[in-house]
C-alpha cells in the first residue's frame, strides 16, 4: 500500500516509521529542504498548495493523508477526486476555524467555554460584557503552540490586544481556571469501528506542550471523554486519528479544540501502547481492523524544545526520539518517553530527566 502524506515534519516521520512495519511505503510533500520524514520516504519538494505536486502525489499513492493542518481544503478536495483523502477534508475545514469548531461542539451538546466571534473593537467590548474578564482572544485560523492568542485581563488591555491581533478574524473565549488539561485520541475506520486511547494529561509551558502523562486514572472523566470522542468521530464520518483537547474543571470536561491528525500528546503511545497512534492512523485510513490499544505501563513524555542537550542522550530507562531538525528557540526537536510499572515511578523518571535536560 502506498501512502501519500502532506507534510514531512516529525509527525510524518513517525507515521513513516509505523508504515514501514506495516509494509506500506510513504511519499511526502513538503517545501523545506531537509525535513524529518526524508529519512522514511521520497519527499516531493513543493508548497502545500501546489496543485501539480499534489496531483503527482495522488497519482503515485493509494491513499493520501496529512500531518499538518494548514493545507488548503479545496486542494484536498481536488485530489480527493483522484484518490481517497483521509481524514475527510470537511473535518479539516471545521478544525481550521475555531468558530466552526466551537459551533460543532455546541451542536453535539459538548460543553465548552463561553465564546463570541469578534470582528471589531465593539464586538470585543460586547464579548467582555457577555463573558466577563479575563478572556482569551484568539485568531480563528492558523494558531498553534499558543501563537495568535492574547489574554485580556483588564479593560486597559483591549488596545494592546487589538493592535496585536485585530487584523484577523477573532474569537473571544472565557478564561478557564482549569484543574488540568487532558487530551483524548481516537480513531475510526470507514467501516465505523472506533478505538479510543486512554486519557492523557498535558502540561503546557508558554503555550507549548512540555509533558504528557498517560493513562489518567479517572473512570468518570475517561467515560465522559469517550462519549464526546465517539459523538465527534461519528458526526464527522471521520476516518483516521482525531485528537481532542479538553479542560478539566472539577468532574467536568470542557472541549477546547480538536486536531484531525496524530498529535504530540500521543507520542507516548509509540512505546506505551500496542498499537501506537501512528499505526492506528494508518490502519484506520486503509480500512484495516482497529485493535483496542493495550497499555504497556504508565507512560510519560517530555518534549525537547529549542535544543537537545547532550545530557538527553543515553538516559537509562528512557527512549529518545531525535527528529533530526536544526536547533531553533521554541522549536520541537525531539522527545523522551519513559514507561514504568507505576505512576509514581513514571513521575520520578520524568522529574530526573527534566532535571538533567533543563
Ligand atoms: N480559554 C482558555 N482558558 C485557559 N487557558 C487557555 C484557554 N485557551 C487556551 N488556553 C491555554 O493555551 C494553550 C493553547 O491554546 P489552544 O486553544 O489549545 O491553541 P493552540 O494549541 O492551537 O495554540 C492551551 O493548551 C491552554 O493551556
Ligand atoms: Mg491546543
């Protein structure tokens, strides 16, 4: 089976490693000169919206998927006439616009923070009246790793926030004083089989994921997240892996956003579950049988951001993944996973690695 993957970053690389074990071959599209996934397949060097390159990819593959959300949906729909494209482009369309995403959550009865679309300073004033302060102002499109966001704590912050973000379509969202953040990763195939990974708890620093821990030992939260995930997968007639980010407030879950792709918060599943999120994605898009993930212990994952210190290499009981990227501040360059037989040991290992790697 030949898989075409739009984007050849680390997610493409990890999909490529999983594909190799399944006897699948991968071809990628990416504009950068030496992307991480170049180690696992041919890379067509072209922008993500290059119709000719996308057509060439589709002509060369049995199925096309993407590891990157900023692909023009229209381009995906065009190649969808040549070859199946999963996850469905319509799911991507909704995920690309925070307003559409929140409306979808609302239409499915999924709880979420109060929000208002904001296209003018007046709208922002009205949103403050309706939602209260603090609130988070976010661009509707193209935000990632906390970029395109600004917290408005006082009315005096309005001017600054507007200067920073006012040129884009925006959304104002109630600030959630959450207990913690979790994510749920699920997969569905075209036959309608669904599997869901155990809940993962995520810690962000400066808007970027730093540490993930799985499983979250909470039956009720797990059941609630599974219900939300199932509703979302079905309503989107989804095929592939989908990731849902949630805020935990007491025993409630509030939906934050979803990503129609494999996700950083599921990297622990490479060593921590059989099958991994990458394998499940490939099986789902090729309409294979989805196996419920079996856990191999308590998993912890630490992102290596900005540089990979020498001390990160060769740490006992840890699995280092170096994506082979050039170092740059704020850039995700790799991650380390630990698997332990108790949550306490997992947390101790993570603390030691954090200490060593700074
Ligand atoms: N309404 C909110 N209340 C509190 N924290 C928030 C809120 N929205 C976002 N955040 C924080 O910012 C992080 C990034 O925001 P998110 O909406 O997930 O955007 P992205 O991941 O696309 O950058 C979240 O994981 C969370 O830590
Ligand atoms: Mg997020």
